[in-house]
C-alpha cells in the first residue's frame, strides 16, 4: 500500500516498527490514536498512546492492560521507525500518529478536527509525504458553525424549557461530546445532571484544566426532580425506563449527524444541535492541503467526493481498502 505501512486484516501495520495503529483483533503492539471504541479495543498485549489519553484509555479497556504513554511531540524509536504523537483536536488526548522510516513520513490522522474546542488540545498540522485521513463528513454540505454559536443555541433552548418547567434532556456521546457540551453550559443557577457514563471521564478532563459547571451524577434508583435542569446522557439510554419517566422532558441531541435532514424527526427529538468532533468539508481540505502530502488515503466515511476533488487538484488520493464507512458512533 505504501513503503512504510501495510493494510492488514487487523488494520494499519508498520513492518519497520512491528506495530499496528488502532488495530482490531488481538495484536502484539498497538499504537492508539484515541480512546473511542472504534479505535481503542481491548485484547492487545501492549498499548502506546498520548499522556492525556492514558487515564481515559484505562477506563475504556481496564487497568490491567499494559499501556505506556508519551508526551505530544516526543520522538520515540520503535524498531527502525520513529513515532510521535501530535494533537488531533478530536477529544482529550486524541492524536495523529507520525511515522518516519528512512526519511519517508506518513501521518495517520485518527479522528480529527481543526475547529476550536475548549476541552482538548488544539489540532496541529504535521507535514508529511503521505496522509491517512478520516473523512466522516467528507461532503461539501457539511459545514460547521462556530462552536460558541452552538453553545448559545443550547443555552437558549435550556432557558426556554426551564421557563416552562420542562427538564432539558440532551443526548451526547459519553466521551468527548458530552464534556464539550458541559463546558459550554451557562447554568444561571439551574441544576445540571450527568449520566454515570459521562461522569466517569470528568476528573481526567478537569486534571487537564477543563472547567465544568457545578453538576450532579445521576445515581440508580433515586427519584430526582429534574424540573428546570439540564440532563446530559449518552444516546444509548434513550429507551431506558429512567428516560421514559422524564415525561415532561424536552429532548435534544448534539451531533454532526443532526445536520442531516430528517435525523431529528426519526429519533423523535425536539431539537438537534449540529456539533461535531470531526472536520467538516473545509476543515478536511484545509488540513489535507496543509500537510503538503502528495499521497492521501481516506478512511471512516464515504470519501468518493473528496477523492475526486483531491485528484482534480493533482493529489494521488484514494479510499483505504476495507475502511469502515461509519464514524462517530461510539456507544
Ligand atoms: Zn473518535
Ligand atoms: Zn472514529
């Protein structure tokens, strides 16, 4: 596939360093871009990730796993390959992996976004010969608004619901999106509740300097009066008895997928907030061009439009064979 990376059944493999990036199955050595479950799987013998990814990865795959971490930007030699981690701006600790063998450089992006996000390290453009890029939202229709505008929309919605004494139940993926939504809330003295799946990551975000409003974890078996509160929960609990009991609740969902017509109606939601942790169309182009890479391989999405566009600008672009089509489905 390339001079320094092979596309194997388990995933991207670097023979010079004898390691895989975000592998499936069971491998000896796994280099992990970030702790989302479609990238970080349990069962490998050894893991390498970024320092701020480590405690989150331990929550995801357990503390028994052998995990080592390195600071962003530090060059590590694995076999005859030089490996370093660079911020991907996707969730806390998310990294692009730079791999250099005999002077040739490839970067595996993992999931990324160049847009601002106060809950994770800012994206860094890394020069390379070849770039393996996700393209979850690789169509020109995907264009994200400034994140503060989306936070304002959420806060406005909450205020309105509170005035009508309806709880605001906002679904967001438990790792990354939920923390991003929380960090943007203006409580004006109203209570904030979070589901335990969201709560488990909060201390690590706080240790990284992220500020959250005062909040309460929802405990099993307790009847709460949610009245004018904001409740943040993962979409997986949508049909639970706990949610069904919140009869007066207005339901919202924060996701890039909310930009698709009909997505809100299909899920029976009152509001959809378009907030994504992936690059939009312009973000993808800006980053891909910024790397200066001549070769581009796309994964995580339907990249046909982007492949065509990049080829017209003279790049050697194609889809990575066997690449997954879905992205941003974490639960
Ligand atoms: Zn992800
Ligand atoms: Zn992903």
